[in-house]
C-alpha cells in the first residue's frame, strides 16, 4: 500500500523502491523495507520540497556516518548512544538517496558509484571505530585483535562480492545487499543503545566468514558458469 500517494502525488513510494527481494531471503532481512524505507520515504518528501539532489543526500549520509564513527572512539556508553543515533540517521539518508533518484528518474552512473564509494568508506570507519571504542571501554586486547580480523574479513567479502558480479557480467542487483546493510546498521543502533557493542562486533566477525564460505560453495561448486569452448586455431 502506498501511504504517500494520497497527499503527495509527486512522490511515488512504490516506484522509488528497488525490485522485490528474492524469495529465498530470510524474513529478518526484510526489516529494512518494513522499518527503514517508510522513514526514508518521509525524508524523500522533504528533499523534494527543498529541491535537494540525490548526491547531496549521499554526501550528507556519509557525513553523519563519519561523525558517528568519531563518537564511537569516545569509548563510553554515552558516546556509543550518540554514535548509534548518528549512524542510523545516516543509514536512513543512505536509503533515501536512491529512492529520490529513482522517483525523480535522476539515476546516474556517477551517483551509483558515489553511493558505493562513500558506503564502503563509512563501513570501514564505523566498524573500525567500534572495535577501537569497545577496546578503550573494556581493555580486552584479544577481542580487539579478533575484531580487526573481522573488519578485514568484512572488507574482503565486499571485494569478492563485486568480483563475482564482474565475472557474471551483472549490471544491476536485487537490492539484497542494501537491505542487509540496513539491517546491520539497525543492529548497531540497538546494541549501541544497550551498551553491548561486543555482541554486534562478534556477529560482524562471524557473518563475513560464513558468507564467504557460502559464496564459494554456491558460486564455484553449485552454480559455476560454463566456460565457452576454446577458440579454434
């Protein structure tokens, strides 16, 4: 149901969303579209009134994410709360930029690249700052070292994801990665509010490793594309 169409005909909420998610995705991954996207839709309506461009919202999302990362470095429960709120606000803006671009038909290759570029910078800054901030709070050096390996594993899985897409020649995606990212940042907000960054860090350490194993089995063993026959001399 389009809750915006009646009082804001200039914004088609349904058209601003990416294609439906694959049926195999777990239901919890769909929380991004249930919670984050309607809120992002309100941001899009405000952006339309202010005549903002998608790239401006993309940059604003990055600024909020970077500010949140800086607060994580504070290493105490109060700074974690502020960090979680700033980062979640940035996540909502990150959802809104694409929705604005699709609803106004201003999708560009540069905009897509800028979004991916700044998202990866935000991820690196946020996850690294969480590891440092929790270490400053707890003093657990071994956990800090594991956290750094988890950060490296996360960035590695991102690289492998785009390498696989390049190999398959894919130009567009289902939007699943964006929904998972929204879910991760919702989790960061929740565990920041309850001062349990150790839980979300532990999850972020495990997920990339399991994801890389899954992708290896699925892509290289179960769904490996057939190679074209060699050219005749």
